[in-house]
């Protein structure tokens, strides 16, 4: 089961972990982690919220967690929404969930479910395939009509509550639609891969082919190679397109194209919807772009972070703090053949990427997946091998008491 915290497209590594149920809650004492600065050390207080034992991991998983401290868990074939602070507050969701995504304010969960159907590559058979939006405040579900294509991705505007979703139909470019809050009156917007609504609901992103002729050519090659796969037992070719980021306004009108950043594999809006973190496919850096002052001639890059000094180092999972002032990210270090992760480091930088410090470091037996919580603390999903080489899972809250001083 994937941890749904990494939105990178085509990332070098895919973090997969299996999680299972809650045992107890208790607090750790004050802990100080070392870091690279010479004069200051981050002071971190840890509190354990959940502990999942190897026994519990046989039946229960954590699927997703939001900055608003809500958790989607799975128990057998049932899915539940829980509050990290009030674990007895549990609501069952529709079964057979795939790819759940929280909206930026945590009020909605967009997810797909298929029953008596099957996935075929990146597409799905239309029979028995459904798309839902769940309102976490009122505990109600909206079913988006599925007419002739599989709906595989969606997001909800925090301002208008309009629903964006992407449909896939084999042999055609994916299509993006905009529907009313109840899912009715869907309107076709464009061809491409759907990104995300900005947190203020004013903008959304779409990935579109740089040259539409490339899609037609690649699609023909894909169809021919599938035939050859059965005739000659050859593997089919994969699509190799150059994608561009387009920003649309809330009405579905194109606003501008980010023409300098081809084939992005990571895009993230800042909480104030005035900046984007973007990383291109063959780029070592995450770029911070000023969207607020964008013009037809382009956008201004105000900083970058995450430079990888060697091929066995990977920077990933950047997360904006909810006030937009800081960015949390992870560095992983792998062995020579990239088959084994040696250690992970959690870093924090300012919104311009000009100042950063290392918050913590784990050994090869521990992996951490951090994100900011709504109160400015950090939530960690921590996977650890015990002395018997069995996986144990923790959800931990961290408070950095001297964060502002570190990033002066």
C-alpha cells in the first residue's frame, strides 16, 4: 500500500509501506537532533499519537493523512476516516478505494472505487468504476456520474466547491472536466492531465502535451506494440511525451503556460496560492516560482532547493507549512546500485530556499514521511524495523521550539 504523500510523477523511488492498527498513545521526552549548522541546533519535542504493531499490520493499513490531522485507514476491505486527536471518531467510507486525495483545506476527499471491474494499466474498465467526493464536515458523499470513460483523478475547490476531474478513455488523450458541487452539469475544459486547485480556489493546473502530434504518434506506437507483444512476446513501448504546465482560472479559462519547465514531475501550490514548487523530470532542483506576479512573458523564479550532489542522493516530498513561510523536505541516500536506502534526512528551508537546516536523521532501519500539521507542528509517519526485523509503524507529532530562530 502506498503512502499517499508523494505526488511526484515518475519519481526515481516509490515508497511503499504496509501499515496496520492502533495500540496506544503516549509522549516521548524532549529530544534534540543534530544538524549541520555550527551555532544552532533544532530543539524538537516528540509526542507519539499512534503505534501499529507487527501483529496489527496484518489486517490494517494507513492510507493517507492530511495536515488537518485526519487519517484514512483500512481494516480488511473497509475504509474509515479518523481524527488523529480523537481516534474514536471514525466514519466508514465506500469500500474498494483507490488513490484518495484530501483537498487543501481537508474538507473533502476525492477518490475512485471500482467494484466488479479491473484496472488495465493507467486505464480502467468502465463497468463498475465510480468516482466519489466525500465531505468530511457533514459526512456525505457525492457520486460523480461516469458516462463513457473512467474517472481516475479529481480535486475540489475550497472556494466554490466545484469539482475538477480527469477521465481516461483508451486511445485518447485524458480529458479534464469541471462540474458543480453536486457533480451535475460537467463541462469539458481541455485535454491533458489534471493537477490541483490552488488553496484559495482561484486557479488550477493542467499538464498538456507540448506538441499534440506527439500524442497521436505515441498512441499509434503504443497500439502497434501491444499487438506485437502478443505476436512476438515483446514488451510494449511506454509513452514518451513532453508535457507543459498550464494554469487555468476558476472558470476554466487558460491563463498562462509555464514554458520554461518541461515535463514536471512535481507541482505544489503554496497555502496563499501565490507560489508554486515545481521540479522538471531531468532537474536536480525544486524551483520556487512567484505565480502572483506572473505575466504573459512568464513567471519569476525566486529560489530553489534540494540540489543533489551525487547520483545516489535523492531529494523528495517537499511540503509547505500552512502559513507559507517554510518548506519541509526529505533527502534519501542510497547504495551504489540504488537497491537499498542507507539513511533519510528531514530538512526545513524558508520560502525562498535561501536558508535551510537539517532537522533529523534516520538510519537504514527507519523511514520517515513528514508533513506539516495545521498548528505548525510536524506529523511523521515513521516506519521502523524492530530487533526481529518486523515492521512497526508510528504516527508522531514533532514541535520545533526554535524554528523562527533557525531560519532568521
